């Protein structure tokens, strides 16, 4: 395989990487600095999403413990890997998945998770992601030490995607099917996400 990261055109290479902790801290600081009464339209909508996402992320950080099965699957990775996560802090699916992923890879020091912001890196996503919508988030792209793409995941668990697909087919509004989606996330508590990553990691 060719080195995908090395072969990217210069304009497409991300210039800013964040750790999970840095991304989380930036979200908190952004919410503290912004007065929502100064916002309107899309800016206000995304501010409200960010506030909810902070609560979701904090809940997962506080309550989630990875199963032994996902820990065992993660620990099968013996060589260094970089997992690049494409996201935005207003994305609800990201808040419901990335904290889980961060928790279960934290058991293997060979895996380094790096976050890049989608809206600053359209070219990066467009060049690497060839199936589906390259701009749907979150996306997890796992690379080995040589920069080869090992696997890709996203943008939500398959069961969660079915809820969205069915909701649209039934003529539900975005608000309606998003309510169903996040009720599912809350009840599932990362179990389906674990199963999907166990399957991916055991197949490597």
C-alpha cells in the first residue's frame, strides 16, 4: 500500500491536530466565553448543540468503563497506529461516540488519537474518503506507522444510522428523528459501538 498521509497534496494535509483532552477543553472554554443572547440563526443553533454535547461527553467520561472484550481487541494492536478523528464540536453523533472510542483505546499506548476539525479540512476528507459522503462526521481513520490506511469507521453505528434512515423515510423532521437517535444512544451506552470496533479490530 502507498503511504496515504505522505502522498497527500500539501494543501490537503491537516495543519492542526488536537488531543481528545484539548478538543474537550476548547469546547468548555468556547461555551464559557460566548453569550448566547448575542447569537442568532445557525450560530445559536450550534451553540445549543455544543452545550448539550458537553453534557453528553461529561456523562460518558464519568460513567463508562470499557468491557474486557473491547480492551482485549484493542490490545491486539502491537504496532504504533494513529487514529485521526474528523469531527466538529457541534456534532451530536461525535459527542455520543468519540468519548467511548477515546476510553477504550486509552488501554493501549500504541494507539494515538488525533482530532481534526472537518470544516477546516474538507480537502483532507475528500481525498481519503472515497465511499459515501466524505464530509459526514464523525469519521475515524486508522493509519499504521507508515501512513497506510488500516481501517475507516463512521459516521455513526449501523443501528443508529437505521434510525435516521427510517425516520427520513417516514417523513419525520430532523428534530423528530434526532430525538429518537439520541434516545437510542442513551439507552445503548456504547455497547453497539464496542461491538462494531471489536469486529473491525479482530479482522485486522
